[in-house]
C-alpha cells in the first residue's frame, strides 16, 4: 500500500493514511480461477455486461484494467478484446489487444454484432428514409451538401456519403 502525506509536507504522521494499490482494489472484484475459465467481474456492470474500474483517476473498462495490470501494452486508441465472448470476463489469458476494426470484425464473425438493416431499419440509423429522400431531392435540385447538413443538424460528409450510398445501404424507392 502507498502512503499519503498532507499537502503541507507535514512529517508528523497524523495526516498519513494507507491507500490500496490498483491491483489490490481490482482483486476485490475478481475471484481468479484457472487460466482456461472466465473470471467474472463482480463490480458494477453496464447493461451489456462490461465492468468499469478506476486507474490513475480515470474510469476504464474492467477488461482494459485487467490487461494493464497483467502487463499488456495497451496503447490509446486500441481495444482490449475477448476471445471468450463473455463481456464480464477479466481473465488476462482471455484478452488480447487489437484495433477497433479487429474487435468489430471479431464480434461479427462470432455473431455478437447487431444485424445491419436497410435504411432507417439499420440499428445505427439516425435519420429516417423520408429525410434521406428529401436530401436526394434537394441535392438534385442544386442545394449543397453543406446547406442540407445545416438544415438537418448533420455533417456535410454524412449527407454526401448517404446520398452516394456509401454510408447507408440504399433503400429502393
């Protein structure tokens, strides 16, 4: 455990107290088992089953904390991915560091990614099919992507990519 000294640098010991290390706190939420079984996070979990843990004053996913505490190099911008498809698992031998693209592809390959639909039926669609049809009409009439975007509170690139069928799967009229 680390010790705390008061801000004034007082050496009297009256202000000293011990704080558990991140590893000591982490193990309060985990009961380790063998390397081939999942170690379920017993702390708070999101509705999807992912835990959270504070390290160095920052809340991070419990699986990321597990990887860091196990000595894995987890750079900013990379995900900590599960080989076991069990979101609350924090067993370091079930985790690997990968890109967001690798993580999403892995989820899709295992059938854990939401199914993509067409148009407004897509799980991540924000705008209705009627909105997109209006965008196409306005653009064909000469209105700029930027002007359409301002009207709908969208980014011009979103408008452009949607009209060209890149960002959203086409819905036949």
